């Protein structure tokens, strides 16, 4: 499982609650809201799945920007790299 965090910027403060509800409907976790920025957490099986979800968020009406702050690396568990593929 890959975890990604970032934020969604919304056009107009009056649209923030509408976008929050839409994000929740899509299974996006809301971590914080600061004015017109919504801090999000997304989980996916692959980097490509995360990218698709972030791209889809850009198409929501009144969303002006979607930014990725960080994502976990594939093949890591509990903060340690999986060395199974490197042992010969």
C-alpha cells in the first residue's frame, strides 16, 4: 500500500465544504483545512493508482490546484526497505 499526502486548493471559501464532502465521497481522508486549502491523505496499491486519483481531483469543479507533498515508497514496510530482491 502506498500513502500520499498533499493538498487541494479551492476557488472561493464558500466552496470548501462542498469539495470536502466530494473528497470524502471518493474515499480521500481529510487531515486539515486552512482557508481554501484542504490537506489530504490518499492510499493506493500503486503509484499509478495514486496519480490517477490526483488527476481526477483536478477535474472537480471549483478545484484550482492539487499538490502532492509526499508519498511512501513501494516495497517498504515499517520504514524499512524490502531487500528480498537484492539478495543473491
